[in-house]
C-alpha cells in the first residue's frame, strides 16, 4: 500500500531513454520507477552539494583578506604548531 506522503509525478520520456531505463531495471531486478527515483534522489543530493560548495566559495571570496578570513590568534597558533612549537614574531 502506498504511503500517504508519496506523490506521483508523471515524466514523459523519449522512447530511447524509456527503453534504456527498462533494460537497466530488468538487469537490476528492480522496478523502473525505483531506478528513476534513485536517479532523481542522487541528482538532488549532487545539486545540494554543488550549491553548498558554491555558497562556501562565494563567502570565502567575499571575505578573503578581511578580519573574517582567519582569526590572527588561530593563524599564529597554527604556524607555531607547524614550526614545532617555536613562537612566531608578529
């Protein structure tokens, strides 16, 4: 029985794509609708990752060189760590 939260979505496919989907479904032993659902979910996950990456890159570019770029104390501590604990002159 179908969940109340599920919705149908009609997607007309070109014949070649429909046949390829049916072949893949048969090979996978899954319904074509399950493969289509998985493909849509994978696409949406990838788009969210891309959007997040773009937002982070945009923020980094906008704040580069500003006080939001890197905390001076944190930067100094990182350099000291890389130098094996030697204090860094300012």
